[in-house]
C-alpha cells in the first residue's frame, strides 16, 4: 500500500495493523478510533488527518507531515516521530511513553495531559508550551528547549536534562529527583516552596563529567537561594559537594577525597544537623549500654544514662567504681575518655552546622 492516495477518505474504526503506507497521501483523512499499531507511515502526508482515539503504537512516522493533524487521546507509545512536522498539530491527553521524537517541534503547544514517561525527545523544542502536571520520568531531554514553558507540578524523575534550557520557565510545584543536570540552563525560573530537588545523579564516569555535574548543581542552587528557598538550596549544596567528592576520587586526590568523605558522613558537608544528632544518639546509646553492662549497684551516680549524658556534655562526674570483676577496668576508662572527647567534638560540630547553614 505504499504511496497510497486516501485524501479526504475515512478509515473510521478500521483495524489495519502493520500496514505500510510509506509515502502515501492521507491528507484530511478521518482515522478516528483506527488501529494502526506497528504500521509504517514514513514520509507520509498526514496533514489535517484526524487520529483522535486511535492507536499508533509502535508506528514509524519518520519524516511525515502532521501539520494540523489531531492526535488527542491517541496511543503513540513506542512510536517513532523523528523529523516530523508538528506545526499546528493538536496533541492532548495522549500516551507518548517511550516515543522517539528527535528534534521534534512541540513549541507553543498545549500538551496538557500527555504522558512523556521514558520518551526520547532529545533536541526537542518545547519553548513556551503548556506542560502542567506532565510526567517526564526516565525521559531523555538532552539539549531540549524548555524555556518559558509552563511546567507547574511536572515531574522529572531520573530524567536526562543534560544541556537542557529551562530559562524563564514556570517551575512552581515541579519535582526534580535524581536527574542529570550537566550543562543545564536555569536562569530566570519561577520557583516556589513546593518546588522539590533531591536525589543524586550517578551517571558521570570521569572527573570532567563530575565537574560539569557539580557546576549544574551550583547553577540550580543559586536560583533557589535567590528565592530564599533555604531547604532546597542546602540540599543542592550537599549534592554539589558530593559531586566534588566523586571528582576528587576520579582525579586521584585521595587526601581531599577522604576529607570530603569524612565531612559528608559526620555533618552532611556542614548542612545536615540530623547527621550530627544521629552520631550523638549512637554515642550516647552505646556508652549507656556499656555502663549498664559493666556496672553494679552504686557504680554510677544517677544511673548509667545520667552518667553517660554528663560525660558526653561535660566530663565524667566521678571515676567508674564497683565494676563487675570480669571486665578489665581499663576498657571502661577508654569508653569514658572516648565519650568525653568525641562528645565534645560532636557539640562543636553541631554549632558549626547550625552556624554554617545560613552562610553557604
């Protein structure tokens, strides 16, 4: 059926799976509710064709002309739309999962209700489009233009946003999780307290790529800081420092790497109070358990917990006494000294984190 001429015709409710319509002319054809799964429509003229409620699942539309076509409520999952003309095309509430649409022009369109999960839309133009509540989970948006787009409440989970342009876009309520943002452009974006950014990207494989990722985190962090969204900008500072730690490892800078790793584990790079508190609770609990194990009646003034707390925040209120005979006293002395000095260190680190959080 190559080069078929079906202009102004109708295939309403037809089932024509796997048909080859390469080079055909289907202008203004009514293909509403038509099943064209796995069909080949390469370089086909589909201007003003109505595909509403149709299935183009796994279809190949490479190079086709879809100007003015109606693709609402259409199943395009796994379809190939590389190099298609989407001028004036209506695409709403459609299944675009796993589509390949390299360089597609979706600019200035109302794309509300579409599902872009796992879509490959590298180099796509989405400038000024309506993309509210869109799910871009696992999508490849390499070098995509999302500038001035309305992305309120959109979700980018594990999406590839390398060299993507979000300049001037509306990101209120948008969620970014574990995304690759190497080379991202993030100037003039509109953010809110509901805009979330979390999760580390592990895609880079060498020092240069880790450096670019760290720069991406820093660019996004500055945007959140300018909006006084402190919790998110601290999270991005943590991610940026973690990327720098990976970079140091790849560069063989082992002293810097170990120092960063220690800072990460103890204080979350100086911005996570919870890390210091967790270490404090672990020290207090382990010391209290030891004192309960080796003590007898009258060993500790106020009990083992009180003795442990006093030792941690100041110093031991009195030397250990009346200990069980089967544990060498030296072991308990080491525990007391360790709790005293490590407790003091943790108190200092807590003050450092509390003071550092507002200055980064």
